[in-house]
C-alpha cells in the first residue's frame, strides 16, 4: 500500500522525532555522566586517603590572647573557603621536644573530640595524658602508669588506636616535629603544654587542622578549597598576621589535582562520544528533512504558482517540522534527566533541547528554499550547488581530521598541562571523532570503484540477473554510497569502543601495577615504619611476608630522579606480574650482600670479642632477611643470641648484617676492640675482611676511612661500636626514561648515595627496563636493599626505618591497619580508587556508539525511503520483461547484503586505522602513569558487536528492499 502524503508526513515526522530524541538524550547524557563521574572521583580520591594527603594545617606562634587569635584565623578561613564543603577545623597547641619517661616526645593539647581508643579513656584534666598505642609501646608505658612529662607527672588515661581520625588530627603536628626525632604526640591539657613550655623555655605553636568532608564534596568545591588554601596566607596577612610566621602543611592541593586530572580525561572523552553522533544525526535528519520536503512538493508548486512569497512557503513547511523536533528533543532530555536524577547544567540542557528542536525545521527550510528557487529558474533546472557543498564539507572534514590527528600525535595524548593541571586539549580531543568518519569517507570510494569494475565484467559475462546485480551501484550510486557510509561509521565507532575498552583495561592494569608496585603496600609518614612496626605487621594473621621499601627523590647524574630501594627477591615475589620486565629487574638488581648467611634452622648465635686495655661484650646482632626486613636481637642471659625461626621471618634465611659491642676503657687512644669469631649453633661463620666499625655511642660515625678486619682502636668517649660487613659495588636497574635522559646504558656506572648523608659511590647499571615499580617518576633508579643496608647501618644509630612496605597479596588489611602508627596507611593496586571513575570513559564511548547505532538504523530507513520510488519503478520494469518475484527477491537481498557488507569492511578498516593512529594517545592520558600502550583486541567482544551491528543493518536493509520492490500491483507469487 502506498503512503498518502499526509501519512507520509506522519511517518517522516515520527522518524525525525526519534532522531532528535536520541541525539538530545546523548547530548544531555554524556555531560551528565561526565559531571557525575568527576564529582564521584573527587569524593573517592578524598575518601580513600587520610591525614597529610587530604588535610590542610596552618601553624602560628601562640599568641598571648588565644581566643582573639583563634577568632582571627577562623575569620580568615571563612573568607577564602567555600561554605558548602563542611570543612572541620581543629585547634591544637604544641610544644617540645621534652623528656618523657625513658625517651623524648612532643606534646599536643587535648582540644577537640576524643579519638578511638585501644584502652582506657580520653583524658579530662591536667593530671592525665593519652598517647598512641605504638608510641606507648616505644616508651614502655600503659594505661594507669605515671609518665613524667617535662618534669610534670601525669597519668596515662588512654591509648588511642591507629585510625583515620588520629591520622587526620595529628598530621600537621607530626610534620612540624618530623626532623627533630622523638615520639608523639603525647596529648595533655593545654595547661600542661603552657607550663612545660614556660619551664623549659620552649616555643609554643598553635595548629589549625582543616579536613573537608568527602560526603559533601564535588569536583568544583574541591577545586575551590584548593584555591582558597592558596589564598589563605594573603588573607591572614590582611588581618595583620606576619607572613614570615605562617607555616603550612598538607597535600590536599596535589590530591585535588589528581581528581582534576581524572576529570580532564572524562572531559576529553566527551567529544569522542558525541561528535560522530552529532554528524550522523545531522546527516540522517537531513535525509528525513528531504523526504518531508519531497512529500509536499506538489503543494509547494501550487503555492509558488499562486504567487505566495518564499518566506511564507518556507515558514509553513518549517513549522510543520518543528513539532517533531520539539517533541523528540523534550522526550530525549526528559528520559535522561529522569534516569540520572540530576540536572547537571540547566543552561546546557536547554541549549541541547533547543538545538535538537530547531535543527529539523532549519534543514527543512533549507531544502524548501532550494526547491522553490529551483522552480524559479528556467525549466526548473536544479542548481549544482549541493555538489559543491558536499565537496566542500568532505574537504573540510579531511582537513580537520588531518590537523587534529597531527596535534594528538604530537602531544602524545588528548590532554595537556594547563593552568590548573591537566586539561583537555581543544584540538586533540576532536581527533578520533574527525578521523574515523574521514577514513570512512575515503574508504567508501573503494567499493564504488569495485562495483564499477564488477558492472563491466557482468555486462560481458552474460546472464540478466548477474548483470542487474553488477549494475546496481551504477543505477543507484547514492543508495550504495550512503549505505556503506552509514554502516561503516557505526561499525567503526563500535570497533573503536571495543578496542578502547580492551586496550584501556590492559594498559590501566599495567600502569597501576607500575605506579603502586604491588597489590597491598603500606605508605608511611617519613621513615616511621621501623623494624619493630614491621615485626608487628609480619605477626598479623594472614601476612605471609613483608618487605621494607625506601622511595625518595634524588639528583642522580644531574637528573631529578626517583630512587627506589627494595629487595629484588621481594620484587620477584610481590610485584604485580603485569609490570613489564619484572623478572629482569629482579635479576639485574641483585647485589652481593655483605655478611654471612645463617644456616637454615639456626637457633642461636655466639660472638667472641677481644679487647686490649678495655672491657668489651657483645650487645646485639642485626639480622636481615632476603626481603630486606631488619631485626635487632639483644644478647640473652646465657651469652647467646636467640635467632627467630625462618617461619617468623618471611623472606628466606637470616643474614648477619652487623654486630654491636659495648666497650669501656680509660685509655685515650691505646685501647682496641675486635671480633674474634662468630658461630651459629657451633658452626663457625666468616664475617669477612671488609668490615667497617662505626661509633654509635652518639651519632653514627665511621671509625676509619676504608673497610678492613673487624678490629678498631677506641677511646674513653666510645661506649658502643657497630661492626658492619661491607659488600662489593652495588648494581642498579634504571628506567628507560632515566637512561635516555642521563645518556647511560647497561655496564655504565652512576655516582649514588645509598643513605642520607652517605658518600656517593659508583654503582653499575645492570639493566635498563621500561619502568621501575613503585616509583613516583618515570625517571627512576632501583637498588637492592641489601646493598643499601650497610650504608644505612653506618649513617644512623637506630636501625633504619622505611617509608613504605610491600605485603603479601593475602594480607588481612583490617588487622594490618590496626598495628600501624599514626600517619601510615594501606595502599596498593588493591586499594585503587581510580578505575571506577576512569572506566566511565568506556561507558561514554559505548553510549555514543549505541546512539550512533540507532541513528544508523534510522539512516538506513531514510535511504530506503529516499530510493523507494526508483526501486518501485525498476521492479515494474523487471516484471514487465519477465523477471519473477523470486528472482527479484534474490536480487534485492544480494544488493542489500553487498552494501551492508561493504560498509562493514569499511568500518573495520576505519576502526583499525583510527585505533592504530590514535588509541595510544587517547588512552595515555587516562592512566595512573605514562607507559607504552599496546593495542589489545578481544576477538569475542569486537567480533560480537560488529556481527550484531551488521545483522541488524542487514535485516533492516533487506526488509525495506523486499517490501518496497516486490509488492508490485498484479505480481504473481
């Protein structure tokens, strides 16, 4: 049945409404998802961190009028900080360092809410105190004990547990005393702080610690907090505070930059998801607009013949198209708003609805103007301007594709550094959206040329059916080219989305593994992961191993570099398998560890010392395992050192890293002390001839310039000597970025200090690997912890504490967190908070591809309707010459299959070309760190979406072809 003009307009108007609804829905959905993911990312970044990383601390010298000073500071904070954040402000008075029991500590007032406690209660008066459980263990005190604080006796009322609340409260105070040594804080009343400071003539400081509430944060407010913090010193200065007295701590600003960088990645993905959809929407809407204009062509000619002005004719026809656009746009926007329950940006939604509503009317008006003007020319000749317009549009698309692709490849990413951190590059972000349709446009010419050759061959090969199939493209070139382009774009977009997902997943795992190093790790606040802390961690049920890690920024070969010191054995066992060349790094970094290895099962050690004109006795031995964990064992009552079983020291057999000897002499220079022998369960161990004696009576001082036998002269000022075996030259593994910047290669040497204050010594480069796991920078150097241990034992009296540690993957994280000191937290790949946020990019691409698929189906329907009259006329002619219905059916099916199949091939080529050129650049900005991105294809996913798209397109194309061409009046079935 043929459609009447009125019913044709209804059908065409419905299709226009559908296209407007899909386009507007995507135009609203993509920014909505981007905005929501950016806000969720800001909350997750803050919620996953604590203390220094998400807090801000302001410190000023204590004023004689505490209330006035507090009011002034809070007034300045209110001026610069957004009110909607729910910012908590805690005030704390501090002083120190003072003698506290058997050690040294700093004091902090007990202002503010009570902290979660392990034991006891929160102190309530000047006679009580509280401290952290780990500090209490260091000082050897418990609840109810009396503690002498700067000459004042207070009773320990409570011990707080390791918690986020404690970390958030004290991070600024801990930072202020980080370089002074001692433990703390010991929480006492402000009265005690004032009294101790006055008695010992110590300076008093007041800290205001600010913590944003993650639940009330969004990306904008987090950025406002960062901006406010940067302007706070100026606001305080305006209130009369001396700028030289202002001290700040906290890393919320860098944390906010992480959230902003992730949001920039999302913003860069939005154009990729939307641009192709918008172009396809315009093309499909233009087809239906042409159909609408064609359905009233007779009416238009009558009006023109009656002398109606052009503006009136065009206004009437555009007005008929406007309701479809309005209804479709409003419906699309309403559905998205209802599903997302969020008005992200009302002006944007209004603009998207308005654009979707008026676009069909504008296109109808343009076609109507063209048609009326054609009527006014002699004999109704059609202007060739559309050919020029199409040529110009194609040329512009190719130029834009070339320029944006060049920009993206030059940057190596679609995001770049801006004023506020990473920002989407306005040119590079358009590259995928421009390149893919441009490749489709160029590739579409291929099937057209092939069909022309096929026509020539079929014409000479004989057979009416084969000839008609071969000449189909020549009879309807627009239908074939449009079908190929529509199918090619949607297949290309789906293929690009599928390859992005599989490639990004693999690249993100590798980048995350490289940035974090291992699945579960501890991040310390300075070198506070002491051997005692790590021993408590290793005793937690479920912890199969722990390896200390030291990470620092260093200048090596005149390059700013990350120096990572850890055990190669720990890297081999604990580092994520996704790290490139992990085993090569572990093998290349192994150095000759100094000190004898204890036989498996050793129960005790005995050390024999000799002294001349002095008395000496072994006091302690320092043991190290293959994972770098260090343990000090004091001498037992029977004169032997009890060696912990290997099961209690994961990482392999123990190695003797140092021997400490207590000495006493009245001689000024003539006395000496040495090690006569070491035996393990009666078996002698060789300490070696390269031993460095270190005076650890006070500060650690080397007692000679070069290693030698384990013997050294002593004087009356020396009371304790540490004998440290020294190994051969250490090996290092460097990252590819460092090797390129420093111009080094395997076999070269680098000057490297393996401990703070140690002399730089030559280190041989054993291997160059793509990256160093756990290093903050791409330019990094890795050194064996065993080689660094001897240097650290010679530069510090206490055993070296680490700033990080790697744990076995099966570790019980809750139990581990309970034994950590304040300021330390669990991290690692298992605690990653970026995947969910950044995976929204994949969702955006799939949403764009799905919308494009709907538009493609509508486009195929429009193509069929545009060519319907020509196919019907051809069907009548074929029937007249005796071609039956079955033959015509096969002919139309083959023609439809050829167009869709050619489009699928073009789409696959376009997606492969676009992915090969741009996918690494698009993905690079969406990773935790820069790595070399390799394209990964999941055949099931890629093949599945392409097959589904082709089947749907083929079914629609065949359905229209068969219905339009075979239902001919008088046809015999």
